[in-house]
C-alpha cells in the first residue's frame, strides 16, 4: 500500500519519507525505532542519578538570561525543584525560550543530569507540561531516525495508522522453526517492536526479527554459493613477471602475511575454478596493494579488472594511487574512474573505453554495475569494504563478465567462527600482521571532565599542522538528548577552539555530492577538525589526521570503535585516540579498557563477542559489519549461529524451497531479493 493512502501524508510529506527509503506501508513497518525512551516518574533532585537521563518537576526561580559567545546563543536559568534542590539549566541556540517559559508555571524537565563543581546541571533538557508528561509515564516510547522536516512523532503517527490498516502476509517462518526457537508470530513481533508492552516483550520481538534477518540473509547467500562454487575458470591465467617486479620495486617490504595471501590469490586465479576469496585484515595491514597486484596480474594476462569502492572519494584515491604507480613503475595498466558525479560527455567516453578494452582497470562506486556499463572482457571483480555492499550488488558486478574471479576486502575484524557464516560463499584469507613502520596509536578512556584538556590538545595538534576527527553518535539535536550530536557539537567547538581553526560537519543525511565535497576538502587539508557521525568509518585516507575523539564512546561496540580509530595512525606521525564516556559503570569501563590496552582488531573483536549480552540490546550501536537493519553480529552471535543451523536443515530438506510447506518462506525471500536495501550507518 502506498504511503499516501495514510491520513495526513500528502505528496510533500511522502517526499520526506522517501529520503528515508520509505515509500510504502510495508517499508514503513520495517523501519524500526533506533531506540526507546522510558518515561519514569519525576525524581526528587537529591535522589536523582547523576550521569543518567532523569525527569524532575519544578518552577523557574530566576530570570531567564541570554548571552552570545562566539556566535553561539546561550540561554540559562535556575529551577527550584519539587522536593527541594536547585537545578541549573542551559540551552544552546534556543533564544525563544525566554518568551515561551513562564516563571509561575510548573514544568517537567527531562534530560541528562550532570554534576559540575557544586552545581547540578542539565543541558538541552526537554520541557513538558505536567499533564503532557503524565500520559507518557511508565511507557517505552519509540524514537526513529529522522530527516529534516520529519520528526520522530510524525513517523510514530504514521506507523500507528499503518499497523491498523495493513493486512499482514502469512508468517514466512515455518511452525516447527518458530516453536523450536520459542519465537512469537511475525505480526506480533512487528507490533511490539514499534510499540512494546514492556522490555520483555521488546526483547522477544527483536529476537524474532533478528533471527528472520539472519536466516533470510544466510539462505540467499547459500543458494547463491551453490550456483558459483563449482564454476569452472573461463579466464585461465599464468604467473606474470610484472607482479614480481612491482613487489621488488616497492619502497617497502611486504609482510610475511601479505606474501602468503598473495600466493593464495595467485593460486586461485591460475586454478581450474573461479576465485571467490575474502581478504580480512585490520586497518593498515596492506590489503590495497594486494588488490592492485591482483589487478596487475589480470590485465597482464589480457583481461579487464574492476574495483568497486563504497565512496567516491575512496574510489578517486585508488585511481590516483594507481595512476601514480603506472607512471613510476611503467605498468601496463590503463585505469579509468567511473562514479556518479562524472559528467555525461566524459561518462560516454569512459563507456566506450571500457567496451573497447582500451581501459583495462575500472575503478568506481555503484556506477560500475549500472546497465549501461558494458565490459570488453571482465575477468576480476574486487569490492573494497564488502559489508557496505549487498549480496545482490556484488553478484550484479560479478555478472558483468562471464564467471569472473571475485576478491572481497574488509577491514572489519570478525572472529573466524562468525566470518565463515557471514561470508559463506567465500574462502577466507587473514592478514594478521601490520607493517613494521606503523607507530601504535596512543589511546585514553576519559570522562567529560577531561573535555577541556582534550580541546587544548586538539588545538596543539592543529597548530602543529595536523588534523582531527570528532565522532558523535547523533546527527542533530532532538534525536536523543543525552547524546552528543554533530550539528550542535560543531557549533559548540567553534565557540571553544581558536577562531583560526577550520571546522566542518559530515553525516549520513547530507547529499552524496555534499559529503564528497567535505571529504575531499578534509583530504586536501582545507578543514582542520571534522565533526562526523560513523559515516567516516569507511571513507578516506588522510595520513595527516593524528587525533580522533569519540564522544559517547559507551554507545558503540568495540569492533566499531576500533574501525573508527583506524582513520588515524595512517602517516608517520604519532596518533592519538580519545574515548569520551559519560558512563562510569564498571562494566562500561571494562569494555573500553580493552581498546585502551590493544590495537589488535581481531583480539578486540573476540573480546567484543565475549562481553556483549542481552543487557546491551538498547545501548550499544551496531558493530558496522554487514549493516543489518536490527541484527548485530557480536551482540546476536548466538542467534546468528541458530539461523545458520536452521538454514542448513532447511536446504538439506528442500534445496529449492519448492514444496508447499516452504512456499511462504520462498515467496518472502523472492520479495526480499527484489527489495534489497543497504542499511547505511547513520
């Protein structure tokens, strides 16, 4: 059913939903909340937990003061709380509060409570009328990822309507699986996921939906594997001298791990069967040079090779590096760059070069798999950061040739037991060594009291000519008031850092062209401090960036924090990572301490796997590996294994899912394949 069939959603609002990839009620109902707010009874201030989100009742007891600091409008006042005590309130860029709040009226203030010296403080707290707040007490309220012009409340209203109007399809999960796993019905799971009756109901709903996600993914993967696993090699290759000469000429020695994996790649490409291999290596382990060697071997045998990167900036960096290597080492390569921003005339010229075979290495983004791109003799496909591409996208690129060799690279450290399930169609090579010339990153885990010291350190590094990343979990104000957001944080930094420091923002809600412009500017050192969400987890190589500060580090999985940390430490200068945590809970500090003590991604991933548990379901962000809508491979490792076991049983009983018993499952999978969407990290 089209979204416009719902009351209150006209063409204008439908366009806003479209920005979130929501066009139908089906898509709306699978757009699950990113978090939930629990509204408890207002607390007495003296008994309220510091460093937690709390609600207090009170009246404004002072005049409302407004002042300007470095372009930032700051509004502040004191609240006399019911039950005693005074709370200091601060708001940024909300000058209208001075006229809208009344001193004689009682309000409920809900926000993150902090102790600053002798004062208890809330910043950017939500303000409610008592009767408005009373309706929400005791409930888990959904919070959705939003876009400008479309609030979480608007999405909530639309979901309520869709649940009332939408007829549910037959449950695709066979009864025996549902009963054995103790799973609720799909319709109940969807309802409880949006509007849970309580925490226990939410846990059960999520368990069912995560199982479905993993099961359907694994079934599609295994069925695809059956088609390609025994494909004969239509592109027989021989060992070529050019690759050996390049290895000798490089200004650094390949590690033993790199040489071992290179031999595995060579053997695959020379064998009687097509290569399907994953190179899994930590950030900085040297995957890219192996990809270039594979491309060089391919073109030296007279074929074409393609490398697909997740961002235009990364694709352009690969192109520049290959072009420089071609000139420096006289390599027999003719690379072209094909991305969405290439102008129409130049694009047509590139198409002609690809079709004629004049271009023998094609670098780009998703533009490489568009229907108009025809290859002359494509024999090798490499995807960089595989988890950013759907299974079908990788398959689409591979089908541009005959049965082509596929090489997949990923810097996401995943324990081998999980990697075998997730990359079931690939042989796995692991680069467990780092080049000897890399300086280990210096790490520290601190609380917000260290923030001023961190700002002075950032100024010092910028003054030395270096660049800085600051990571926030949220895009803009209003999503989750206890978490730092990119927009407000950048404004705050402009007020506390030296005016000469150039600060910019980057997040997933920006248009692709704007994101590329910002990343290119940062790479060119036109920006000193980049305030970003995890969108930079995969993106650019900036050797000059030496500092990363992660706000609300307690909200991320260890594997993702390690992946983010990999954006620094890429040059010859000492690099630093500051993990800022608002939580002082022993279990939180124990987790983050692992990052403080180790730069080994595979060790960190294994510890992440051990330390995650059901209690983390609503706090820690996704690991970033294979962006499922709900599932997290670390947090939900047991469900992933369960789904893998059931996939094996289903396919052993009915490999084509052609029986009537599996008909609902087959139909659901076919529809899922048509509608596959990559869930990007926001």
